[in-house]
């Protein structure tokens, strides 16, 4: 059995470190209520300042759930990215919570570019403005 001083320690991360960790952009997960309860869907993303930009299909459940009929309105959602090395039991996790809104054509032209992995159309663009950012890292002393 490992000595407790050899085991990784959990540390809270500040906003700047959280954003640095996810700045490379790749795959994260969007969490939202789809009308049937909480759901989580993986997306390709790009960090644009303190916001996450991601795309989805027009016919998908995410698009239907994140659209709002209120002009300028936002839907509450969360976005999470993590990286773990299970063999070493180390890694980190970052959570952003805030409002999501669809991007206008003008906003899309200015937004960080996101190339989705799936080959089908991902024509709907969204921005999650990070009102809350938190993270934790598991590392050895």
C-alpha cells in the first residue's frame, strides 16, 4: 500500500490556469437540460477569450435545446474538459458554467474557428460565456 505522502494531492485551480489548460481546444462536453433531464454531449471546441465556441447540427437535440426564443437570451449550461493519466492517477478537470447563445452570422465571422470531427454538417454555432470557471488538478507533491 502506498504511503499517503506518495499519493497525489488535489489542488484547486484559479481561473487563469483553468483557461490555460483548455486553451488548446479539442474535445469537451456540454451539459444542459434537453427537456427530458440533464444530458451531456461531447463537442469539438475552441476557446475565444473567456468563452467556448462549439458547433452542432441543425437537427440535433443540442441545437433544439440551446435555442431560445428570447432575442439576446441565453440558456444555462456547463462545459467540461479533463485530461487524466489513469496509470499515474494524475490529471485535471475544468468546468465552465454560464449562458449559451447561438451566434449570429456576424459573430461567426469573428469567432474562433472550430473544425468538427464528424463529417456531416455542423452548421449551428454556439458560444458559452463562462460566468463561473473552476478546476482541480491531481498531482504528486
